[in-house]
C-alpha cells in the first residue's frame, strides 16, 4: 500500500539558552529520562550519531524504539519511531539560534494511520491525532526547556498527563 503524504505536526519552543546548551541536553545518551515528562526509562542500545538506537518506555508501559537516520551536530537530528506493530512516526528535531535564545522545533509525521480508508484517516487525523500529538509535543518541549534552564530533571507528568503516554500516578495501567 502506498503511504499517503502527510504534513508533519510541528511545534516550537523558545528556550532562554545558547544553542550549544540545548544541544548538550537533547544529544546526550538517555536524555529523555531527564527531560521527558512521560518517559519512565530511556535505554540506549547504540549512541554514535547516525545509527543511534534507544528504547523509550512511557509511564503507561508502552515501548517504542527510536532509530536515528540523520545527525546534524549542534543543529538537530531525524529519527524513525516504531513499536511492536511497526513504524509509528518520522520525527525531526531542529535548533535555530535567535538573539539570546534558541528555538527547538520538533516535527512529527505519523505513520500508523496508513491502513485506514482516506476519509476515516482524515477525520481521525484532524479530530484526534493532530490535537493529541501537539499536546504531547508541547509537553516534551516544555520538559526540555525546564531541564535546560533549571538544570533540574523533569518530574513525572510535570505538565499534565496524556492518555496515550502516561497515567496519573497511582492509576492502573491497562
């Protein structure tokens, strides 16, 4: 089946820090444990630029694998995300320097909807998928901003919960 061309969902966050400080956080192995509000663990299999691979376990027990396909030292990277059912998304992280700040942009192109009929895919994409993924990306970017500007790790669900990736503490997974 041919994959439909889908516009990425892109969210940006200005961070009051130099690009090298933001890069140091987002390019460190296992970094999501320190800056991702829905990440329970971030196990690294390989970390060497292009070809890097890690696994993210979310607080709701979901596991995804990330494979880095492009590595632009100091500027960003691209990766493919997959779960047990196959490829879930293509993701791009980019830094842009501005006077005294750095803007971090994450662009995510979902791939898990390709099997749905076009009308259902469009309705799901506009009504559910894009709003939920924008909310997710905003929380991730806020976590990175928090880690970079305070030096402190992000806490579980620090910016609210997300029904696709996390649960309130004490709630059942399932």
